[in-house]
C-alpha cells in the first residue's frame, strides 16, 4: 500500500482515479488542483474516507456525476474553496 500524504492508496488504479477526481473538480471550479487536493485531504479527508474507499462504485459513473458528487460532499462537510 502506498501512502500519499495522509491518503492510503492501494494500487495504481486508485491513484489514477484520485488524480482524475482532483483535476476534474479543479477544472470545474476554476481553481488550482493543489487547492482541491488540500480541500479533500487537510480540510475534510474526503479523499481517504470517501473517494478511495468508494472507488469501485464511483469509477463506473460519468465524469459529470463524479465531479458533482464530490462537490456536493464538500458542501455537505462545509469545505470552502
């Protein structure tokens, strides 16, 4: 298992998916990817507690669904960008 920051990534597919999520949320919100990474790790831990554990389900959805779902989860947790 590889650990990136405080995120536990167990294989390259999960790592690629995490990067995909971060980059596409950043593009959608018009902010740097680093800002989204911080929001999903330091500010909320959504990457480690939701995105990676739910990889098997989430990666089968459309890009639009995934981005909207992550943004909704961030709003639910009060994470501000």
